[in-house]
């Protein structure tokens, strides 16, 4: 920022530790700043002139961060505002983008990532070039994982676009929910959202379902029927499992996307289609194109914007959040008191591979609401098929490590690597000594370290009274 007249970055958060983290980071980067514990102080200061960039928490006592965002945008429409929140639901992101936020920063955040974001906002502000978008969607789409935050941002940025979107991801990962979110926060929201699974019906029936048919078009067609394209007029048509669409229908779909018209089955009058198409597949369409199973020209028509949904295995930290949500939802649906998972049961769930993704987790939570014998669900209460599947141990402890690092960063702790390395060594040596009954040489051999090293570490780590005398 040298050589430029940069006004301070303002940080507004009622959490003193968060303000401290920003103060240290921005001082280190040489970025001028000012911090505020409440929004009213920031609003009062605004009378003296705006900041270069505003960073604000969403949920605070008194005037909320969203209200501050609204007030600031009325007076300084070009000011980049970064909103942050510990409430990682999609509605917060939607509200922030609708209010004109520059970016959305979920807590806990990586400090370097936050500083990079502030630098981008500073550059944007200094160029006097406004350019952010709007909404996102649905309380059912939950996620604290970074990969899901990227999905939330993409939904917000695509909400005012009419571009065709291709959503990819494993079965059960929530592709239709994302399609609904794209529709609900688009200019077409007041018009229909029509979904059809193209793999769920035979070719002849699918053609009639998509394009409709005229009376007498085939045996049994006793009346004219409007197809899904006509039903979705002005709105959005979601074509699920597009990779399984028969070749003949791929050709017909390509024509609709190319010139915006189609014919009912047995019809001779072209019908114009004012429809936004969102397609989804769990298959590798690139591979299917190479195998000659999917038209390359249709693939390029559909693949204008690609949005990939992560599997549940890739966002394991979201399993507790989703499990609590689904248990509460099942309890509401059944009119019973919500059950909860014990820490052990939750940890066991977080270690599963979940080939059925979020849908599988939802089904498990519904089963537990009905079948678990007590209000607190233990690991032994989980369905038998889950208990026969060994948890993914490596992923589980790495997830726990990542979660602890995020927590320490959010608290503004320093010397994190040294602290964690000490705890790591202490756990390794203590467990090895317990396994060998306190025999140091045997424990050292199992760990792959020398006798002198283990003796020194035992003393340094305070493990002298945790093990028996060396054999």
C-alpha cells in the first residue's frame, strides 16, 4: 500500500479476542486500522469520514452487523464491507450478499486468508471499482467446511445470472437443494421450479414428460399434455442425472438450448421455451463424452458454469452440524422430543465413509429418532450396518487436528506448532509406555527413537510419574 493515501480498515466485533487477532495481523502487514467493540461507535465515527474497508461481525448486541452494513451502504455505496459470523448457515451469507457485502468470512477463519481478503478489498476500494453480487439460499444447506463456503459464495454470485449451470457431485450430496437455492434467489423466483430425474423413466415416457404430447400422438394419448418445459415457463427446469439421458433426447435437448424452441410429441407447431436449465450428474461427463455416450456439443451447452458439490467425506467437520439439524427435523416431523448424540456416538459418525452422503446421514437420523431406545444416543444405538463399518481412523484424527488448529487460530493463540507438537509427542510416548508396561527401551524401539531420546523426552514432558521404572 506504499505510495497510496489509504484510509484505515475498520474492524467491528464485540469479541475482544477477534479484535486482538486483527490488530496483530494488520500491524504486521503495515495496514492502518481502527477497531470498534460495538456498531454504534462505528456509526458515530462514520460522520468523520468512511474507512477504506469495513470488516464487521454479523451478530452483536444492540445494532447488528447487517444493520450496520445497511447503514454504511446507504451513505457509502462503494465501500467494500466484509462480514464475518460464527453462524455458518446459508441464510447469513444470503443476507450479507443481499445487503451488498463484498465478501463473507465464516468463523473460525485463517488469519492469512482474512488478511488476503482485506488486501483484495483495499485494492478494489482504491480503484473505486464496485463489483459484488447478491444472494444465496435455503436453511437446509448447512456447512462450516471451507468447501461448502465456496459453494455458498458461488450460489450468491450466480443468483442474478441466467447462465446454464451444471452441478456435479456424488449421489445424495444435495444437488437438487443447490438447484432450488439458485432458483429461489434469482429473478425467476416467482415462477415455477420444475425438477425431473432423467434416469428414473424410460426413453419414450421421458420424451413426453419433457416436451409434452398432442392428443392422439400415441396410443393412450387421449388429451394434449404440457411437458416440463412448458410447466417451467419463465422459471427454472432442473434436469437431474443428465448423464443418463438417452442419445435421442440429448439431441432434442440440444435444440432447445440452441434456439429456444421445441415441439410436443406428435406436434408440428414450434413452442418457445423461456426457461433456465440447471443440470446435475454424479457421473464423469468428460469420460462419457470420450466413450461416445454423451454428446460433446450438448456437454458444452450445459457446462457453461460448473458447480461441484463436495462429498460428506470431504467435509467431515459438517457431520455434527448436519446430524443435529436432521435429528431436530425428524423430531418435528414425528411430533416427538428431539434426541441427541453422545460425544462418542458423534465421533463414531464423523469417522464413517458415508457413500450415500448427506441423504444417508439424514436417513440414519430419522431411523435413530424412531428406533433409538433413549434420548441420548450412544454408539451402540447406531444402525448395525454402521457399527460393522470401521471408522476412517486416519481421516478422523486429522479432522480433529484441523478443528483444534482452527479453534486456536480463532482465539489468537501463538506458537501453535510448538504447542501441538508437544502434545503430540506426549501422547505418543505415554501410549507407547502404557503399551509396553513402562519398558522404555521397548517403547523407544516401537516409536523408532533412541533410548537416550525417550529418556530425555520423558523428563521434558513430565511423564516420569506416568510410567514404571525402565526394565
